[in-house]
C-alpha cells in the first residue's frame, strides 16, 4: 500500500480499524478486540505525551506491555495486546503513517512458570553480600541497588509498590514502610535491621550524592534513577537481573523473585498463612496459598535428590 493516512495516533487507529473491518473483512469480535487494545495504547501514549503515530517507538510499546504485566493482566491478554499492536504498526508502515515498523521486534513477556521462582536463603545472602561489597565504595548507584534489593526481600513488596514509595512513607524508627498496592489499597509493612541500615546509607550518603551528580532530583521519591527522577520499574528489573545473574536455578530474574522468596521463607519458618496474606496485600487467601505449593514442591525436590529410596 502507498495510501497516506492521518498521522494523529487516534485517527490512525480509527483508519486501521476501518481497514480491518472492510478491506480485510475481519469479524466484528476481532475488530472489537483490536479497538479495545489500541484504545489502551492511545491512552498510555497520551500519558507519555505522544499523540502522533510517528511518536510510537519500540521502547514505548515495550513499556506499555510491561505496565500491563505489572498490573497483573493475564498473559493471554498481554499476548493479544502484542498481536494487536503488531498488526497496527505493520499496517501503519505499509500505508506511510510510520516510516518503519516498531512492532516488528515487539514480543509479549514470556509466560511465567506454573510456580514462581524461589531462591534459597544462602543464595539471598550471597546476593546481598555481593551488593554490600559494591556499596562499600559509597558510590550512590551501588548504595541504591543494595537498598532496593534489601527492601524488596525484607518487605516482600511488589516492584510497582517499591517505585511509588516516597521518603515520608518510610519510618526508620518503627522499621515500617507505607505502600500503595493494587486497587489503590494502602498498607504498612515491616522490614528488618539490615534493610534499615541499607536504607539509611542510601538516604544519608547515596541519595544526596546522586541528586547532586544529576543536578536535580525528584524531591519526594525514596529511590532515584541515574538522572535524578523517580526510579522506574524497568530500572529496578535491571538492578535485580544483574544481582541474580549467575545464580543456579531456572525462572525469571525479576523483582518478584524476591517477593516470592520472602513469602516462601516466611511460611517455611512457621509464619501464619493469613499473616503472610496481609503482608503481601493479597485480597484472597487463595492467592497466598500458591506459596504453600512452592514449599511443598521444594520439599519434594529435596526428598527426590536426598532420600536413598526416593
């Protein structure tokens, strides 16, 4: 195709839907699915101040899928969104709305394993010891990274909750932090002395140094990115992926590994299931019960490898 279409994103989406409905003859259910997914993309892009189709890039599309993943949307929904946007950007590049096709390299996040990844207490200690050794240099980046991982594991919070924490949400005396969970539900969760020490080092030495280096800083955010703004979800993913790199075991290397690990370690240590539910901010006890299955799976694996008649 060589047809030139309106470059405004919302208008381009409408033109694509008309093309899908009439030129391609797709069923109304398929067109409605495209419309719903692409409406979400238009809204997300507008939040990033992108209203022109030419502003679409691979990073924005990836961020859109990551945001959906962090809101807990089903993997099938995210896969459908990825398919919808690839169809749209392919059409947009063919009609001249876009010069290139950013969706050609877009992939939906891989489906999670049936059971979440859990690392052992010794492995957690190894990761934190390595981060602590880097933080001993008093460089702001390593000080922040140590505090991030310590808090993720100590408080068993979601990455979306961590990046939203403000300095005033932290109570270093009571060793608690206030977070905003799913459904805008607020809760206060405890953390331990090692996490407090890492947070104090970050707040007293790391954060001011990073803010000075960046030339400015987001005044309220607990954790800052390298440019002084509030740290983003993807930056935390990179921090955790580096920390977990090289550890034995299969599964994702994301921040939720520490949330899963903390919940499993609490249950292994005798914590009450309902107390763990409250700590994690789960609306349903059934959601928390997956961690009892994780513990059972680990027990079976230990039995299989250690018992002479397994």
